């Protein structure tokens, strides 16, 4: 089998985080990686460091063949140039712009030359691709959680990213929306083939969206590998508790409404 | 059981009496001077007062200078507030406190400070004079005094407005590739706009009422540096009804301004609800 | 919608700027003469200014009337002034010692008097009744009228006794920063009595009563006038001073109650 050139995100950073120090090293290829850990373990800081919104004390971040950050070489590309798509927990849709303008914003950032009309048309094609073209003129506050997630993803992809970073993608959704969104995201991530890091504390997200998992505790990566392997041998009590949550719907404390597809 | 009900009733009455009494006294105290301002002397005296030679130059000057002052405050204050709100530099906090000083010091102190800095024999005044510029006791001094006392109001509102912005929104914008100008102009400004306008209105109100620093630094020359508040002060020496008429003019302006502020604050509430829902 | 709002705001701004532009335009052509004069000179100098502007059609006189001490400080701080007219020699001398003024000359004399509100609530009839006034309003010491008042009271102690002096001082309610502020307080009824110049009392004859101060203790106020050394409009300034000292100017001053320069009366 000839190995095709797969985009790869390599992260190795070190940063002081108050009570402890973040020392994490990750490699993400075609298989999405779920990043889990207790609150305050440094997940968000790691994400921000990869994005370029926080500067680690030491480290190296490489995306495919581009060095985004390297203390040894004194390289620190600004966030705007890293081409990393960021989907925050609340989706981060601009409340002062309509849905189509939100997507057009991403296009305007990357291609200054296109005219507003061209951008609008292109934005519409992105919306249509995710079956939300009919929501184009709506304001984000008028959308449901699942619809907002689609708009956020459409906007993120419109900026031609080379990697995806999702922060708690289903945390702010109600239970039914979570199911719908998980399916949608799983589909999209699979078809995009971009390096994807997914921060979550929901084991169902992990199972639906990722094939590999990294456990972060007190700033250290205590386990990293295939979900199946880590579940079989959880290194810490947190990992054990998180991964031992039942996958059969309707039997765990989380599920309160009806029957879910998984 | 009966005793408890009785004592509850009497404590309820005491509570009502105290609330109404205390609050009512303050309310009366605040309202009565305005009543006197409107009704003392009668409409004829007020009309005559409005026709005084001081009135229209002062009104023109006040309008023109305060508008320029607010424009300058917004132009310089918005970038400054943006930097202050996002700066990680520890001294930025001290700088914020320093910039609030003109609010708490007496305006006359501001006037003296301006004289000591920019007066003919001031710290920078001599250098300025060599460049041919002597701002003290001119219309420019009026604007300078107004900017000095009113800027902190806008700055505080703007820093709070920018600080209140959802950081994840800014983070997303940057990740999408928004350059610093685009981030500021297309994301931060539109989202902060209602609070910025409110701050500008407060700043304008302060500039309109500015007296102490103006008197010291710009002097009190009719038609040249005599703003509406200074005209009121001068009018007291001439005819109390002129002073009354001019005061009413200022009060009407201030009232209109407050109404405008409330309408915009309601707009701000709507935007906030949209942003957080 | 955004463009429309922008146009609206631009129009509003332009409309509000118009008065400012009108302001600039109106003052543009004429040459300005800036006169700083003691508060008591307000009405009479405005009359003189009308005459002056008729004689010099290209000139516009701008006044700043305030307590002489305030005017002196502003001049020292660099205010651009052409003529300074003070209500006493103290402030003029302070400027002269720093070489700020050229050849000050006395152009008028004035007489302090006691004024009471029209209805005279304290029922004062002579100067000796002064301790009966429960609220006495005088000028602050730096103000010329305040300095004259202090001297008058000091002289009164010798004539009327220490008790009189102490009682009067105890009744002083407020020390104002200009003689007109003293007058206003008395007119408003905030003071039972005040000490101002005769000319001030004459500007509001229907609102106050005058009680003369005995010749023995009274002081004649001398008003000097001078052109500023750094006057921007020095020629016009000299012309203005000339007008004040001329027959015409002196007649105007006399009509307002000022004594002529060559008056040989008290002291």
C-alpha cells in the first residue's frame, strides 16, 4: 500500500499553568483524536496554545510541512495565519451578522479579492452543502442548537482550514440535538479527512466521533492510543470512570429521554 | 398566633413608613430645585432672560465645542480602550486608574493642571509657544478642558464594553483569518457599539456641563470662551432670571440626552440578549 | 440601511457644526481688542466700547469682567490681553513690577458704600448700625473691594471701638470673589448688607438702598488702566486707553457715578 500524503498535526508544548505545568505531546493524522481529562487539567490551554492564542514557554507545533510554532527557531505564527478551524463550545456565531454573512465573513478573511456578491453566492453553496440554505437570512439567535452547529462548521470550512479543533461540540445542546449533531459531525469529519482534535467530557462524543483518545491529567498526557486499547487498560481512576460509562442507551444516568441511536 | 400577626402588621407599617419617609425626603430634595427653576419668576422673566446678549453666543459655543470634544474623545478613546481592555501588561491596570482621575478630582484642579502643562509658562507651554501655538485662553482651551474632564467617562464605558466581549467570538474570528483591523472594525466595534454610544453620550453630558477647568484654563470671554455654564455664572451678576433661563436651557439639553441614553440602553439590552441566547 | 444611517449622522453633524462655522466667520474680518476690566466697570466700559467701535469700525472689543485678582492671574498665566483696567493699584503694581504693563494711569475713582436690600430687613440707617445686620457680605481680601472693606473696618475700629469691629466681623457671612457677586447676594436677599462701590449700587437703583460710609473712615478707590506690553493689538489698545482718559470717556464714567480723575474730594 503506497502511503498517500496525509496531513498531520504534531504538537509538543510546555507551559506553566499556575498550580502545575502543561507538558503535552500529541500527533494527529487522519484519525480524529479525542482529548479528555478532568476540569482544569489543561485541555483548553492546550487547545489555545495550538491555536496560537496562548504562547507556550517551549515547544513545537507543526501542521503538515508548515512550522506554526517553534521556540528553538523563534517561529510563532499568528493565529490568523495558522489555518486552524476552531469551533468553541457555544459555536461562536457572530450575533450581529446573519447566517449567510457569518459564512461570508470567513470567505472575506481569506480572499480579499472576491466581491461581496461573489462571497455571498459562495457562502450560499456552503450552506446548501449542509442543508441549511433556507436559514441564510436568519439571525443565529433564531436557530436551534443543531442548526447553529451546522452553520459553525460551514463557516469554519469556508476558511479552508488544514485542521479542526472542536471544544465540547455537544455540551451546550439538549439531549436530542446531541444525537443529531453527533451523527452530522461524525459524517463531516470522516469525509473531510483533516487532522481533528476534539475536546470533550462526554464519552458518547468520544465513541461517535473519534478513533483515538488522549487523556490529559494535571497537564500530562497519561494515556494516548486507540479508544479500544485505552478503555481496556485505563491508567487512572478518572479514565476508568469516564470510559466505563455504558454505551448502551437508556441504562446510564445521563440518558433521560427516550431511545437514542448511536 | 394573634400576637405574631399583630407584630407582623406593625413591623410592616414601620417598614413602609421608613421606606417612604427616607426615600421621599430625598426625592423631594432632588425635585424641588427643578420645580423652582421652572416656575420661579414666571414665563415672561424667563423669556426675557433668553433674549440676553449672552445667550446665543454661549449656546453656539457650547454646542460646537462639545461636539468637537466628543468627536476627539471617541476618536482617541476607542483605540485606547481596545488596547487597555486586551492588554496583559500589569501596568495597564494602573494606567486605567490614572485615566479615571479627572472624574474624582475637582474640575478646578484639572484647570490648574492644564495651565501648568500648556499655559504660556507651563511645562510644555514654552515649547509650544516657540512653535507659534498658545492654546490657553482660546477656543482651543475650551475644547482641551472639555476633553480632559469628559474623556474618562467614555474610556470607562468603552473599556468595559470591549472587556465584556465574548473572548471565544474573538478567538473564532482570528482563527478564521481575521486580521487585526478586521477583528476590530467588523467584530469588536459592532458588538460593543451600544455601550460605546452610551459612553459617548455620558461624555458629552459632562463636556456640556464643564465649568471649573474651563474657567481656569480658557477664561470667560463672551463669544470666545464663554460656554453655557460660564454664561450662567456670569449672568448671576447681571440678572438672576437670565441665569435661570440659561439654566433651563441646559436642563432641557441634559434631559433630552438622558432620554436618548435610555433608548440606546434598551438597544444594548436587545443586542446583549441576542449575543448570549 | 447602514449607508442611510451614515448619511443621516453626517447631515446631523454638519448641521450642528454650522453654528460653529458661523461663529468663526463672524469674528474673522474685524480686529479684536481684548480688554480685561474689573467687574464694577461692566456697564460703563460697554458704553465706552460702543463709542470706540463707532470710531474704529474695523475693531471689535471683547471684554472679560471679573475680580481684578482673577484677571491679573490670567494675565500672568499668559492670556492674550490688550488692555487691563484694575479696581486698585495692588494688582496693577504686581504686573508693573514684572514689566508686563506700560505706564499705568489712574482713569477713575470710586467710593465704597454700604448697600442693603430694598426692603432693608435689618433696618439699617447709618454705618453705625452695621452690627445689626445678621448676614454681612463683603469681598474676599484679594479682591480690591475686599481690601478696601478690610481697611474701612480697621479705620472703623478706631472711631467706633473694638466691640463694634468685632461684632461686624462676626456678622460676615460670605467673602465673594468679585464686587458684583457681593451685589447679587444683597439683591437676592442673601445678605442683609454688603459693601460695594457706589457705581455698582447705581446700576440697580430699584433693588437696593445706599447707606453712605462716613468720610472719616472711607477710602477712595483708584482705578488704574494700562496697555499690556505684549498686546497683540497695541495700536488699538493705546487708542482705547486714550478714549477712556479723554473728555468723552470721562463724561461717560461720571454719568455712571465714577469720580473724575481730577476730583479733589476725600483724602
